[in-house]
C-alpha cells in the first residue's frame, strides 16, 4: 500500500512540476526568431534587402564587381577595426551584416539606392557620422567596430539561413 501511495505521489509531483519546468523553455515566437531563411533571388546586383533576425535588422547586399573590388583593395592599415573583406563574406558577391551602428545602436542609411552611402559607398549613420564601406567596415566616425557579421549559411544559390 505504501508503495502504491509513493507511486501516485511521484506521478502527481511530476504532473505538477511539468508546467513550471516547461515555462523555462523559450517561447515559440522566440524560437522562431532564432533563425530566418531568406530568398535572395529577387535582389539584383547593386541592391540590398533588410530582414529582421532576433529583433535586429540584417542587411543583405548583392555587391557589384566594382563594390567587391573596392572592398578588397583597402589597405588594412587604414582601417579602424582591421578585417579583410574575405574574412567578412562567404561569397564575394553577397555581404550579410547586422544593420546596427556599433557606436550607439542606430540603424545606418544605405540600403536604398537613394540613401546617403557615405564617402566609402557602404552605409552612413547620420546620428553621429559613422561611415562604413562596401564590406561593412568602419572607415570614419566614432563607431569602434565594423558592422557585425551574423552566423549565416547558404542553403542554395538563392537562399540563405541566418542564425
């Protein structure tokens, strides 16, 4: 009889504890934001697309041969945060960066063709004047770091997964 009572008690405790333990798991909307798949087939060379990932804008730019050459021909000694273009991209024609200025967290301009791209053809943060090049590297202004490169992978020639 004591064994039966103990078994019922254990089952009851497990049933009571499950909602508490399950509440510690991330919410479904949070899990959905952990990664995002993006169709890049509709981005022509020279254009860009913005997607949201983990509550932040991610800039995806289909770079032209001129933008790639501009990014690759930079003297590292002239950079504030020294990184080669090759360290920042998986395929030269595609740049994927978190679109948050590393100075105070503003969202830089430069995704639209009509935006101010700064002196280096990338992005310009009008809040405090930070300027990024076509590789998302800080070139001028108060920002201390390059635009962050999120974890991403190419699932195919037309689709990437961020996160």
